[in-house]
C-alpha cells in the first residue's frame, strides 16, 4: 500500500473510521483510496477499518501498517454498523474524527471537502447530504421515497435542521464526540441520527451539510423489514430523549 503525506507522530489530526460487513474483495482497494486521498490533504491521519463480524474474506484484503496509519479493528461478532462506527470513533486519537462507508459507494475523493470544512469553517460537524441541491445521486424511486419520508419524520420528532442524517460520510470535532459518544446506544443505522440529535441537545449545533457524489450500488434494495427496524429505532431515540430522559448522565 503506497502511503503519502506526513507520518503519524503522537496523536494524528484526523481519524477516519471505515466500518464494513461482507463488502467483498474490493475493500482493500477502497481503503487504499481513502489513504491516498487523505495523504494528499497534508494532514496527519489514521484510518481505522472496523470489521463488523464479516464472514467473507474481505478483512484479509486490508493491510495494516507498522506505524499505526492503518489499523484493522475486529468486533467479536456482527453487531451493526452503528456499533462498528462507535468502536472506531472511541479508539480514534484524532482532533477530528469521522467515518466513511467502506463499500466504495461514496468515492474517497469526497473526503477532501470534508477535511477542509471541519478545519476551516469553525463548525462542530460536517455531514454529507444526498438531498443537497449540488449532490450527484441517482437512487431508485422507492429508495428516494423512503429517504424523504425518513427525513420528514426526523424533522417532526427532533426539530433537527439537517436535510439528510443518514449519508455515510461525516466528520466531527473531538469535543463533540467526547460529550455525547458514551451516551449513544443505537447499534444499527439509526446511530447517525442518534449522534446528531445528542450533539445538538448538548449545544453543538454548528452543522455544515456538504453535497456528495454517490455511485449506484448494484443490487441494493430497501426491504420492508429494514424500514420497520429503522422506524422502531427512531421512536426509541425519541422516547429516550423526550419521555424518559435517559440520555441525561444522571439517568
């Protein structure tokens, strides 16, 4: 793996987490792409590739480096994307910490704008948005309807001023994660929403949304079961936050 840019010395400026579950043999190339792009930014960084209990041979394609620039983190069993991201963010050492999907749907070069924004714009977090007017996304009609309905429900329940909470590329300041990451409990796809809702509830409301380019995933589907699970998770977050108040540290 060809690694360019400044070597990690002490704590890097940026941690990027790449969670994966059975992504196939392209994983190694996707990790290499992220490493190459981050190297071009001039920031010191580490990439934590988190295996969420994969049963294929994808983990073998990842090449950890002796200097800790690339690390492979293994979960003991499949727990969900949210848990994989949480573990990676907790183990990260960067002043800025984020994640990007490991399947390659979001091209690695999208990271350049996110790194620039979190370092330059004085915001708490930078999130990718499929619904940004400048985004280049071509989802199927059914996926588009589900995405629109999901975000409408989020606005109604949480008054969150974010057009899209679920796109798999985000970067946070360390202070945001220090304040809220230990309070999170979602393990699946609602983890992104939970993290944003908790951050805003703690006063970290400077959010910048950036457009994204997303490549079409062959064979990607949205099932009724998946929609039901994420709806259940959304209402669980709302119940803990608004009714039980169990996100309070004293709860």
